[in-house]
C-alpha cells in the first residue's frame, strides 16, 4: 500500500484532500447536531476566504485603528437576519459568538456565571503577560487570587488620596491654558500609569515628565501585541512576537527589583508598617512566591491604568459637549470642596452629581467594552437563535462568547452596563434627569 502511494504522488494528494474534506464535513455535521440538542445556532456572518481569514484581517485592521466598535457593528449589520444583536462567525475553525443582547450579557456575567469562565485557551493566550492572576484563572485559583488582593482595596487604602493628588497636580501643569492643543488621551494614560505604579510599587515611572520612558513604551507594545493574540483564536500562533518578548522583558526587569526588596523584609515588619504600597501589603499576607506577587501586580496595573484613563478621556469628551452639566458639576464641587483644598474621600462620597456623571459616562463607555468568556461545559445563551431570533443558542464546551456591553449601551439607552449583583437586575443611571444620550419615550431612572 505504501509503495503504491509513494509511486503515485498525485493520487496520494487527491486521496488526502478527499479524506480531509470528509473529516471536516463529518465534524461540521457532528457539531451542528450537538448544538441542535442544546438549542439553535445564531445568525452566521458569511466569510469569503478559507478559515475566516477575511474576517480575521478585518478584526485586526479595526483593532490597529482603534475602531473596534465599528467592527462589532459591522458583524451585526452583516447577519442574514435582523432579529437582534447576536451573531456567530468562525476564525481558524473556532466558533465565536458575539452578542450585545442584554439578556445574553446578563447570562454570561451573572445568572449563568458557573457556565462561563476564562478557560484553558484564554489562560494559554494570556499567561506570558498576566500569568496566573485573577484575570486569567477560574475556580480555586481565581478564588485564591481574589482573597489575596481583596484586602488591598479596603476603605483605608482607597481613601488615601495623597498619591493621586500628587500626580493630578503634575498632570494639571501639562494641560496648557494658553489656547495650545494638548493630546489629553496620551496625558491621561501617562498620568494613570504614574499613579498606578506609585500605588502598586511605591515608585512612579514618571512618564508624565518623560513620555519616552522605556517602561511606558514597553508596556504599551506588550498590550498591543497581546490584543492581536487574543483576537485571532487558533490563528494567533502566526502573530510575530519579537517586540512582545522584548517589552515583557523590560516590564519584568522593572518590577522584579521591587519584589526582591520587599521579600528581604520579614513579614512581622511588613505588617507593622502603616504607610506602604500594594506590593508591601501583598507580601505581608505571607506569600513569598515571586511569580504570584508579580502576576497580581501586573494584573492590577493593567486594570488601574487603562480603565481610569479611558473613563477620564470619555468624561472630558462628553462634558465638552454638555456645558449645562459642566455648570452643575462645577457648582457642586465648589459647594462641597471649594476652590483651594484637595477633596477628601468623604467629599467625593457626598457629591452625588459627580457620581452620577461618572456612572453615566461608564454606562455609555464601559471600562470593559466587551467581556471574553469561554463555556466551561455544554450550555446555552437565552436568546438570539432559531428562525425568529428568540430561541436559546446552543453553546458547546470551549466556545468563546463575546459580550459586547458597549454596543448594548449605545443601542438602547434604557439598558445600563452597571450591574447590581445584590438584587440581580439591570439598572439605569441618570444625572438628575440629564442624559448624555436618550431615546423618545424612554424614562431615565435614577436609583440614587
């Protein structure tokens, strides 16, 4: 048999292609039958190149241009039906579910929380950057991470505003004031990086004073490449990683000396210190594992830097469009704090209009615009499948649904991305009746 195959290479190739085609067709039929036992498929976005390469290219192009929202909107607009904002597509043979349907988002993030997690593929994609931190693990590992970092965010820690005041004053000196143009988004990212590294490590990278700081550039490059890796599914093995490894080396070389210094201090002395960083408090819990400390620090760094910078940027954008809100906000700040002293934690708690303004911005521009989860076993999503788009969607184990919170917020003003786990229902946020965006006949609801 082998001699015949070697002697007839053309026939051998044709036979292999035939067998591969048969295998793929059989696997496709088997998958569809398994999905049908659970529910229905969502409307499928058509692809025109093998392995969904055209969609993968479009995804990366929008990511590089920072127009992800346009890509997500394109997905829903290219569905063969108009039943709702839920669709599926395939890249590299991997099925992806995209949904902006509030009921589906609620299922993934809350009511079916046990069905969805990060999963092994997500951990494999992110482990070089975020290791075994709270953002890449499930189950016991996730619980352990949560228990480890939870004490770092008690009231005594978050109410210490001195670090943020120091870097805010430095930020203000770079905001111009003579009519010149200022790249405010860049300043906000540098400001939050400085404040976050100061809070976490006890030492700021001072990127506001030095925009070309090696750590800041390396951190941004690692995030850029990691974003591409996370979007391509099985195809991410072809992503060039040279700059990623170089940036990761810079990041680790920066963090490790701080960890080494902290670990030289005995636990008793660490616990007795009253003014210490996140790193001090983490080491004081008793853990002496360098990797555990490094992973949690980097995870909290990325969370503290990006989310705050984005919230500040979008807040300023919307306030510039709404002078009436600026007047109300300024009046409340001057009334509660005045024009001279720095605000305290209690001052911030007692300014409802400020809180509502930030909540409204976060409703429209969520800090996490889409959530990546993986089905931990065969399950469903509540709606979006079937001929009418109202039937459950069958979700096989290891299928990654993307919950597109930002699209949902833009699509229906009544749906907020603020989630209240204590009473398990959606809430909406208004600013004393003022909405940044609204629809006719949709009542603004305030729960404050």
